[in-house]
C-alpha cells in the first residue's frame, strides 16, 4: 500500500522533527565518543605511570 502524500506544511513539519531527532542522536553519539576518549587518555596515562616505575 502506498503512503499518502504529505502537503507542504506537513512535509516541513516532518523534516523539522527529523532534524531534531537527528540532532539528539548526534549529541548522544558525541557524548559517548567523549567518554571513550577520556577513558582512553586515562588508560594511556595509567600505563605510562606503570612503565615509568
């Protein structure tokens, strides 16, 4: 079954909502990447400390 066509206003509204959803997903991904980067830096720092003992 073919989806019904959206009028211009509905299409704009849907596109805005999609962009907001995408922005939220991107923000979540960025936060996860930052946490992983922090963990990696800490692990490298800890490793350097162990090797210099």
